[in-house]
């Protein structure tokens, strides 16, 4: 298991298959490159058990064009 902080992504486009991502540095917002732009996710107070351990849940906010 990697020591880099990770998060679980919730919501957003169904085509966004990678739902566990590295977060550097951890914060309140995360941008994931996708579809010629970025998907924005915000941190929630929730944590979820995953195969990678217990991870903070980031919830989808919107798509932003590049």
C-alpha cells in the first residue's frame, strides 16, 4: 500500500472510472483531468472503507473546461 494520501471520488461522469486517486496536498478541493477539462470535487466530512483503507470522500461539484 502506498503512503501517499488518497481520496475516494463520489459522483461526476459515469465515464470517470478511477474513483480512488492520490491527493497532493490534501485540501478542500480537488481537480481531476477529464474530457478536455477538469472535474471538480470538494471534500466532505465522510470517510469510507475501501480496498486502499479508510479514505476521505470527495463529492463532485462541476466540470470546468481547460
